């Protein structure tokens, strides 16, 4: 009984720690000078790590916790940014649902493409009707946003896999159990 409680505490501590680090990472962005609306951030890599290690439920809890805090305390986009970021739940679902499946890579690409389609549609609505960006400019922004977001999500996935490998190395070296 006591061992089970210790495991649950360790489990929740790891998820809380990774979520906190994700929130910190979300505030360190690399902006592209020509396209300031595009920013490279690595906060999603830790959410992907949680999802791959502990499943969809904990990935979503971590994602929403990080995004609510970011939206209300740190984001200059506010609720429109939250609605744009919310499309990432699709990738979290695909990561958790199809992890370790035979054609995992194709499932992940499908999740990324669905995410980008929804993210771009939401962005177009905001660009045109909330931010009053001219239609001609939006037509230029769309292909650049698609390519950038594909690159960003694949980079975050690769980083998540590197973090998982690091966690497994720590488990092996110190003979501790961080995952079930």
C-alpha cells in the first residue's frame, strides 16, 4: 500500500514538474524577424513527453493547465491565442492513441495535418475579422504558416523523444522507476 502511494506521488510530481517546465519554455520564444506572428517555442515538446509516457489524459491535463496559465498571465494574444493553441489537442490525442502502433509515423503526420488545418482556419478568422489583416496579406501568410507549423511540431516531437530517452537513461543509471 505504502509503495503504491509513493509511486503515485512520484508520478504526479513528474507530471507537475514537466508541466511547469513547459510553462517556462512557453515564455522563451524565437520570433522570425520577417514574420513576427510566427514563434518557435518548445513548450509542446514537454506536453508530448507527458502524453507519450503517461497517456492522453495526463497529456491533456498538462496541456490545459499550461495553456490556461499562459493565456491569463503571459500571453499577449489572450483568448484568441488560446483558441488557436487549443487545436494541439488533436496531436496529443494522436500521440497517446497511436503510440507504439505499426504505422505510428503516418498517424502522427495525420494528427499534425489535422491540427494545422484547424489552426489555420481559426487563424484566418482572427486575421481577417479580429485583427483586420488584408485578404492579400492573409493569402501570403497561410503557406508560410503551414510550413512553419509542420516544422515546429516535428521539431517538438523529436525533442520529446530525446527527453524520453534521457528519462529512461536516468532510470537505468539510478535504478529508479519513473513510469509504470
